[in-house]
C-alpha cells in the first residue's frame, strides 16, 4: 500500500467516529473498504508503538515522502519548522507538521493550502463537517478557547457565534480531528 494512501486511511479512521457517512464516501472515492482502512490504521499504530519506532517526523517523511514545502515558523518564543504535504483526498488542504529544531513534532494537523480559498464563516450554519480547519474557525469567531479533545489528534474549540436562523449568539464547542471540523453540538 503506497504511503500517502495508507496515511489518508489513517486520517479517515480517526474521523470515522464522528462522520461515518463522509468517511464512507471518501473510502469509495479511494476505492478502499472499511477493512482496508482498519488494517492501515493497525499498521500505523504498530509503527508508532514499535520499540524501534522512528521519531514522528521521520515516520511522516518515510510514509509521505519529501514535504511539498517547508518554512521556518515562530510561535511565541518557540522557533520551529513547518513542513507540509499534499493530501489528495482534500486537495485544498495540506497536512502540516510543526517540528522543533531537533526534529521533535509539536503539532500535526490539516491546514488550508496556500492560495486555496477558505470558507466564509459568519454563522453556525456555515460550519459544516470537513469544510474548515480549527485555525479558520478560531480566526472567524475570535476570541476562541482551545480545549483538549478525547485523543491526541482531536481538539475542541469553544467560541460564540450567531445562529443562522435566529441571529442569536450562542456559545458552542466544536470538535476537530486532525485539525478538520467534525461536528458541532446540535443548534
């Protein structure tokens, strides 16, 4: 199984808990089954947990190949490198890894590709699953409060936004997997 396909299946496996219908559509697009997705995730977890496991950055490079782009990034006092790879299933997104100078991975998530138009986010009705990234939602509805999710690749973001139907402002907590919006509470 080619590395990029394996990795896309790993991303989908974690998203299947929140968006099984979208994952089924993506599997059909990739020409793969749920069983293949589970096997890809099993192989990925074996790589992560192996006693001879490579560091996360080396693992991403070995599976995804050379990054499409790399650039220095400063986050507060932290100097790091942002490496980005294409993810064919989401052509307007890139998988971004933020790495410390020694190669330690600080963050890994999907972000909007440079030059790709992001969604217009004005109300809760604009927040559809897989339509926007955590950073896009945080900017659109600032101030937003990041929160831990239920797993390392999951985030939650608390913010206030107007309801599309009533215009009434509501406080919500959105859930993201690999940085991509998965769901909002019913509104």
